[in-house]
């Protein structure tokens, strides 16, 4: 059973040093923030308005990139309502291919498979895998653990109906960025605890959120106002997601508190200039201590969401290449 391990707070403050942001990523951050300021509303926007604004602001960053052999939208039947998924097939082939089930970020509150389409196409093309994006239900309308149960059903459906997706059920991985990485770990924990740890062969975790706790160093450093993701925004996202503040102690919501033994091999992308960098490093340590075959890469000068800047930032391309290399190696080895 998943439970909270004993011992001290797993987050240990990093040195109080602010590293410079990569100039190309700095341009990405500046343009995003200018767009947000340009779309500022007089009154507090509704969640519907906030999501619409986010889609518009992110639209230029998903243009271009690899062309897929096929893109297909599907509805996966689930007990809590059908779930919309989108398949990205990088090349025409009748052979079942390995697949990555991808969960977008956005603080459990916003974004979609549209905002993250470029990232998913990049991963599909570079790794040679089918990527299946999941439009899970957003909070605060759908509180923890609603989305987790949806995603678990999607994973099981893909595994048991692999022929419909033209994928190899023995070569499935799951991954995501930010809140999506949190959901990917939570889904893996649920499958493990249900006695089905072999459904997934890998975990791809991109600048993930693994605990509601932030050290003072992180909160006042890369989480200060003016950064792309602030500590106050993270606090709001957690309020939106959790049905009760006590749920922050549930390891399925805060994977930092889980027993991690038995999780699939893992690859972590860590952005150096990110309010979540500290907890990503701590989570990597916990994975290692649990005996998980875990690898990590930290990208100097990178901020939260930096993969979205792949059209202008070399560091984003390097990170995507590293993810693709790991996926190819991991999913080929599991065949």
C-alpha cells in the first residue's frame, strides 16, 4: 500500500544562488509575459476565461515542428465519462509501435492537448513512438483524485485495446510535464498497488510537481513574482486541485510522500531556474533510494515550461533529444 514514509522533510534547501536564465529561454519568458500583460482583464477572470487566454497565448509556440504521418482523435470509454485522447503517429507503418501516454501540465487547472501538441509531436518524431495525449478533467471542477482515475482507465484501455491504437501493449510508457508529471507518477503508483506494475515500462517526468512544500529559498528565488511560475501560482494550483487541504498528505497527490519501490524506470528533466527544481532533485534522490532505475538531466539556464520554446531555444531541443534517446532505449529494451 502507498503510504507516507517516516523521516525528515524530503526537501532540503539548495544554496541561495540565482543562476542566469539562458538568453533564448529569456526571450521565450519575456514574450509570454508580454502576451499575458496584453490580455490582462479588469476583473478576475473566470476559469473558462483564464483557460481561453492560456490557449491563445500559447498558440504561437505550438506552431511548426514535425509533421506526423497521422493524427487521430478518439474517445476512450471510462466510468467517469468518456476521455478525449489524441494520437500522434510519426510514420506510416502497419507494425505496432511503442507508445508514450502523455499528460500535459497546467497546474491541474488549465492547458490541454492543444497547448502541448508541439511537445508531443516533437517526442513522437524524435523517439519514433506513438504519443497519446490525454485531455483529463481539470480542477477545480474535477478535484483530486478524479483525473487520476480517468488516466488509469485510459492506460488500461490502451493496454487492452492496443490493436485499435496500433501500438505494442508490451512497450507502453507514461509521462508528462509539471502537473502532468505528478499525475504520471500517481497513475503508476495506482497500477503498482493494484498488482499491475508491468503495464507501464517507463516514466518520463518533465519539471514535475511532487509536493506542495516549497523551501523559503525556492519560494523567494525562482518562485518570486516576475518568474514564469511563481510560488503563489503553485499555491493556487494546489488549492484548485485538492478537495481538502489534508489531501496534500495523500501520496497519490504528493508523490514525494509515497513509497516508490516497484515503479518503472524513470527519466527526469529538471529545469535549473524553476521554482520546482529543488523538489525535482529531491524526488530523484528518493527514486534512487527506492531502487528505481532512474536517470535525470538538469538543464542550465532553463525555466519551467522551457520545452515549449523549442522553436527558438537550443536547450529545449537538447532536452527533447535526451527524452527521445531514453524512450528509444527503454521501449526497445522492453520488447
